[in-house]
C-alpha cells in the first residue's frame, strides 16, 4: 500500500524495495476475505495490480487462473517469482508502476489488494487501468482500508464506500461494503499498534457484456 503513515510507523518514507527481503519469505496466503466472490468464478485471465510478494497471484494460479502480477518493487517481484516457483505455478510477474503500466489484453479478473495510491491523479490512473483492462463480463475487485475508520495516516491515503461506489459507475456492482479485517503488512515492515483494529472497504463490480 502506498501513502503516508504516522511518524512512528516504520512504513513512512520508505522506498518500496526496502519493504521486502526478496527471498519469498514475505509471501502470504491468498486473501479469502477479499476474494470470496472470485473463488466462485470459472478461472480465466487475471491481473493483480500491486501484487507485492505474490500471495494472491499464486493462490489464484493454484486455482486455475492465468495470472499477470505487477508491482513497483523489484524485491517484491523477486519474492513473488521465488514463491511461484516453489508452488509450481507459472505466473507472468513484471516490475511496473500501476499508474503508468500499459496493458495489451483484457482480463476476466482485475485485482487491487491494498495497493491504491493516495487520492489524486495517481489513484485515478490506477483505477482507470483497472477498468480499461477488464474484459466484458469480467470482475474487478478492490480492497483498501476504510478512511472513516483509520486512526493513522491521511484520510486521502485510504478509501470510502462512497468513493468506490462512484468509481464503479457504469459497472454492475456486486458488493461494496466496509468490513472488519486483519492487518495487511507489506514485506518486512512489521506490525504496529495502529494495526490492531482495522476496517476495509471491499468493492466488487462486473463489466457489463455488450
């Protein structure tokens, strides 16, 4: 996740390569809370925006999805590749910025798991990519911390149900809701007291078919 954290939060002012070891040790299991709707779908092509160390990408690949994962951190991608090899799955991982990456195909699933930039032009670009990459009938899933319930960071670092509802205009909303969630640490940043009680906005929407 990008954005400003409190002065005592170890994620503040980090280069994202500093957040990862790069040896696969920080790869976490698939987030079943975020991807509950996806696990019911017939597997197809999936794009994981801000894939980190690859836990969701690998979990999807093990369930039959053809996955492309992109992340700005070279060490995160190194971890993702090592973990994918260990899991015996083939995934296309690429070091890239989700605000500028150019997609050349469409996907039945587009995922952004706690990876959105702060509000502004970069977030707009990331959300625009998610919509642009979505195939007709495909599903987009966004998980991000709920701005109305966070005790640290700027409100603009996070999202609201209202913002995600507006961002889904023109799509068929499956669900957009605020839920209690566990901490989602990135790499070797570690957990902080700010992570004890968290809420996340989960947004799931489908692109209409012609």
